[in-house]
C-alpha cells in the first residue's frame, strides 16, 4: 500500500491538493476512519487497494454514504456494492492473462523466463444511484467514457 500512497501524494501535490491518511488495520477501524475524514472536513475519499477494502466494500460504501463523502475506488466491485466511482485494472482480463501464463508454464516455459506484465485494460465504473444520493452530478464527459454506468 505504501507505493500507492506515495504515488497518490505525488499526484496530489502536482495538483496543489492536500492529502491525509486515515489508516485502517482491521474492520473495526472503518467507522473511526470515516469519523476522522468528517472531522478533517474531507471533500472526497480515495480507498486504496488492499484485501480489507475489497472484503468490506459494502460496509465501506455504506459508511461513505452515511458520511456523504464522494469516494473513488480501484475495483468495480466497490461500485457494485454502492460506491460512487472506480477506475482501475479490469480484473477478469488480468485473470485471463494469468491463464495464459499457467498454460505457458505447463507447456514447459520457466516462470523466470516469462515477462512481468502490467494490466492492459482499465475500466471506469460510475454508480449514478450513489451520485444522486450524494447530490452529485457526474459530467457527461465521464459518463461517455465510462465502461459501465449503474443506474
């Protein structure tokens, strides 16, 4: 998670934006993190990728809605659970690529001889129901570019 945080801080600084981090180590920390964000008067929230955020995506979306915080995520599963927007790698595409790797290894290629690949496809998913509940209008530009819009 540290590389994600470093990159986020670098980009925020280049946009003259301020970031703060509310660390969540276990599910019982979630409510406190949202309380902290509200006390900071956060304008929005970015949920970084980790197993906890994916496993508790429904609870996180509910807490974001209760706190009235627009929240962006890395994976579409968060948006399906009620989150506002996600932009990140297309996981099914990545899993298919894993299958190709397994096939090559089973065919005799040494794993060390296989190149490291970055995700090739990224997807943007927007939940208009959540936007409406937050009183946010999503620009037509975003909606046209979105891979999926949940209404």
